């Protein structure tokens, strides 16, 4: 069970996960076996089916990050980099509590 100070973070992560899952359900309801999302595309004519696919992929990734962060809260490893084990900075966690890596490890991936 997370400590009292992490309860607020847990609630924030859970709310974000509910929102992401709801949005994914809405997109999936419009996408039965298709990469097109007419309602999304019609509501924003500049969107293409490729854009919708990118949005869906981003939401799926976000869902996985949120679930992983919730698991880390329950197992007591929240706030530690999943790569090197160092502590994550409080500013980094404040910006995105679902972040799995420290800035050094994150930069290693993208450089």
C-alpha cells in the first residue's frame, strides 16, 4: 500500500488512467476494424486517419505508463528510475508522475 504522501499521486494517476481508457473506448467504438474515425475526422477536418492512429497509439502508450506507475506505487519502487535505479527528481515526478526513467536515462534513449 502506498504511503500517505503518495495517495494523492495514486489518485491523480488513477484519474488519468480512467480518462485515457474512456477516450480509447470512444475511439475504438468508432473504429470497428478500421483505421478511420469518421466522427473525429468530421469534427476536425484537418485530422487524417493517420492522425487518429497516432492519437490512439499515444493513448495506448500513456495507459501502459500509468498502469506501470500505479504498480510501482504499490510495490514501493515509485520514484526510482526503472533503468538505473536512481531517484527521480521531484520536479520530474511533478511534471509527470508516470515517468519511468530519470532524465539521464531518458536522454540516453533519445540521443
